[in-house]
């Protein structure tokens, strides 16, 4: 079974190859990674989409890695395909076929807003997200964690599945199927996560900033860009439980997110989540995902400039 270091080395080798490709026919894609837990996975309903968003997003390619539990085989299977609705909760891939769901996430309006702001760019998205996941492995419970040092660095969790997703996505030389090799240039990381780390103890929440910095450092290493822009979505609280707060230590995590961004010259925080309505105690409604995708795109482009 490949180790996380072998997977990371493979990713770096593959990215080096694509950065060196100079064929006149090659198309350069700006690659954005979307990751996190359920509000990145996406719980918007396709039935709520306006007509113009129900069609494929012309020319935008997406590779969504299949999610898997902690302790299981390393996964990350997916297929490059033109972006369309169905990449939300319930999406699956076996590495040859994508099975689309009735849900969507931020990817639709993220891509469309990028195309508006940078009309000459070719956009590619790599997505790996899993609902309920935490950064701290002690908060992982049945959903798992992203902690790179999980089980003293010997365990398989969502960090490994992320590495496998990126490795498999970046190893495809012709992502749009036009018969020519494509250049895949890492351009940004978007992260929406933190609710699970805010749900357990003050100690777990208190470790969030350190966990976030370590994970983002490793994400940047995986994409071989120390200055790759990172946009963080601030967690918010629906208030829809008997205690008035779903995330008892939410303010600790929110402050940690703000501190991470304050200390990082290539990071930004999207705070519009405070104004969203919810479809249930944990997830934004469809309108929220549509707005959030646009906000993420605007901040990524601002950081790029």
C-alpha cells in the first residue's frame, strides 16, 4: 500500500510535468481545489436552481474524488468531466463513471463567477469533501478526520484520500478529451470546514488554528506553491437546537479561522455565511450555496491579483 510520502512525491512529480509542458497546442487550465466537510460537499437542491444553472458549465472541467472512511483503502477515484449539477451530497465515482446526486455545492457559481471575472481563463476544479469531518482526529467519530498525523502518521484518513484525489486528477494528461495534453496550473484552495471541531470540547476547538495551518501548509506543498491563494469560509451557526447553538465552541473556531487568515499573506476569509438561512440545523439552504460560490471566486481572484 502506498505511503502518504510516496503519494505526495507522485503528486509533485506530476505537477512538475504539467508545469513544464510547452506544446503549442496545449491548453492551460487554472486548477482550484475545493475541500472541507458538508457545507463544501454541498446540500443545495438541484430543483431550486435557476434555469441557467441547470445546464453544464461550458468548458469548465471538474474531478471529484470519491470519499472513503478512515482506516479503509485509499480512494480518491474520479473522472474528469464537464461541470454540471449533481456534485453535492450523494455524488459517487468508481474511477470510470460518475454517479450524480440531486444536490449541488458551491462549485456551480464558483465556476461561473470565475468565468465572469476572468473570461479568458480555462477553469478546472478538483473537489474532495466529506460531511462531518474534523481536523482533530479525536473529534472524527464516525465521519473521520483530516489530521495528517492521524495514528502517529501511519493511519489512512481524509488527508490520504485528498492526496490520492489530487494525484489521480493531476495524472490525467488530457482532461477535456480533445486529444491534446493540457497544462494544469494550481491556482487556489478553497476550504469550508470547522463545524465538527467546534462541536465537542474547548480543547479540540482550541487546537483548530494549529491544525488548520499545518493542513494548509501541506496542501500548498501538495500543489507545489507556497503562495497559492487560500480562501476560508467562516463557519456560522443556525441556532436550531434546544440550547440555542449547534456548535458550542463555534466562536473559538471562528476566531482561529480569522487568526489563520490574519497571519497568512495569501489567505482570505469569507464571512457572508453569517447571513445565510439553513435547510436544517447544519446546512445552508440552496440560496446560500449559490452566494457562497460567488464569494469564494471573488476572493480567490482578489488574492491572485
